[in-house]
C-alpha cells in the first residue's frame, strides 16, 4: 500500500519533493493511516487537529491521541477547539456543514500563515461511492456524479486510490493507533445510512459496487470536463449580467445542443432543483410570465430572456415628500432639488432623472407602488395611458414591473419612476423654476 500511496501522489502531482503540506488528522482510522503513510514515505509535513466539542470526553481523547502520536514522531502540531453547535445555530447550517466550514477555513489560515502548499485529507474510494449515491438522492447534474478529485483548491487527497478495507488492513498490519467515532455507526445521518444500508445491499448484488462507482466517476469526470469547456464557451453568448441580475438569452439557449445540461449546472448553483430545471427547460418554448423559485432566487421566463434575480423582499411603503429640497432612502433612494435659474439649464436625458415645472407641482408628493388602473400622460403624448400598458410597451421585465413606483402630485401621477414623466408637468420655455428628482443607486 505504501508503494501505491507514493505512485498515486506522483501520478497526480499532489506533493512535490520540496513541498511541505498540512495534514488534517482527526484521530480516526483513515486520517491516522494517512499520517503514518506520509511520515513513512518521508514527506515534509505538519499536522492540524480540530476538536469540534461534539462528543464530550471522546473528542478530548481523540485530540490526546493525535497529540501523543505527533510527539512521538517529533512533528509540529496545531490544535484548535471549536464551538461547533454555536456556529451552526448562528449561521443556520447543519452540524456537518458547520464543522466543514470551520475546519477548512482554519486550514486555509494555517497554510497562508506558515506557507504550506496544501492540506492533505483522508478521503478514499468508499467516500467517492457514498458521495455519488448521496448526490443522486438529492438530485444532481453531471458534475455531481464526477465524485471527489485528488486535488481541488489546495486540498490533497492521497488516499483516494484505496478502499476502506485496505486502510483497515494497513492499520492492523502496521500497528496504527486510531480511535473509533461512534457516530459513524449511527444511521441518523444520510451518509451513514448510505454507507451501512445502501452500499451493503448493493454489494450483495455486486461485490465490486464501490470500485465500479469510483471508475464510473472517473469516466464521467472526463465527460464533464469536455462539456464544461463547451458550456464556458457558450456562456458568453448566452449570459449577460445587468446589475445584480443574470439574463439568459432564450434564442441562444435553444441554439446550444446541451442547453438543458447548461441550465442544470448553472442554476443548481443558485439552489434550483433538477426537477425545477426540467420545468424551466420546458418553459423555453412556452409563453412568457412563468416564475420559478429557489430559496433565495427567482427565475422569470420573460419575452426573450430567462432573468435570474435575488428574492430579497421588496418594501412597498408609501412615502410623503414634504419639501422640494429633501431626500429619501427607502423604498428607493431619491434626491429632490430646485433649479432656480433655467436660462442655461439643459434637460438631462437619463431616465433616472425627472425634471418638472415647479409651479405645477403640489407638495407633499407621494411616492407609492403603481396600482392596476393607474393612468398618466407620457411625455410627448396628449392622451392618457394606463401605466400597465406603458410598462408593456416599454418591454419592462415582469419582475421589474412589480417593483415599479410612481410619484404623485395632487392626485396625479407626474412620474413613472425611472421611466417617463407626465407630459403636463414638463419644462416649457416659460417655466421659471424646475424641480429635479434623481433616482440614486
């Protein structure tokens, strides 16, 4: 196994001759075997151990084992105590996610501070099989079936070639001390249920289940690499970012043969499930107006685009503006000023600025969301037009319509904010003063 260990490291260039790595050691069998192999192969390394304060005295005994072994080896050891449950509650994440975030954030700090080229962790072939099955149950794209890589973002996995049984045999034959984590036998965790129940049953059908899943992940990894390259090339044509929103061209999507896979890998990053992506794909040939939701994002099938935006709740408060020299921050940020002399004044063309004849404006002004049935006379027109029809004519995206405001004076709409002022309140040659309203941000 020692020879296989070195060959795997060399094949994937995980550790080079002069590299010094940080080895993450929990005290469990996998990480203790990895520590033994790295040490016996003569690599330069230091050790980091996380005490997550989750198993009382057992957590402390794990730490003590790692301390003792590192002392015997004469190797530098870093230890840290984490209040994992407090972190999980404070960040609204599971215990497993909390432990992962705390662990890798600390590892990254140590590498930066001490110059270690990477962090070695003890994932093995069985972990790959479990991950693939776990991703399948949760719903995944092709990327989620590529398993675990030997090297990602400075995380080194030199045991990825080995089965768990090989690791157990090595520990027994070489007298490697380790501690059993009793929680690994509990099936209340999804990964443990897959490990103890699902894979056990699958191995009754085919004893090579784990090896076959691992091999399949390698083949799919190559496939995904090719498709990911194509996706990246087409993304520039399909996607455009406008402020905090992403626009996906429906025409360009339909021209791309792998558009469903493109959408799946793209939108799963924002929390959309594979079944939701299937519905989104079907909507490409349907009518505009359908809205799809993930936890923190929404995707709207507009006329020519799929529009991805945050689901942050809008404030639809009505606000009174009492004087012509003031400003407001909510529900939108606006600034009000008076132009006293219009002799050399040039009317700005930006839609974010509204210019009005001050003599025709009655204070206080009212800023409110537009309502069904609202009418105004758009600049340049003589007759009234419904705000709803105006927004359709302007091809305003559906989700922007719901957060559009109007500015009222004396019961009349003087501005569909950010789009068009009312013709009756425009500046004329005889106007003496002007009210200028700027939409900020």
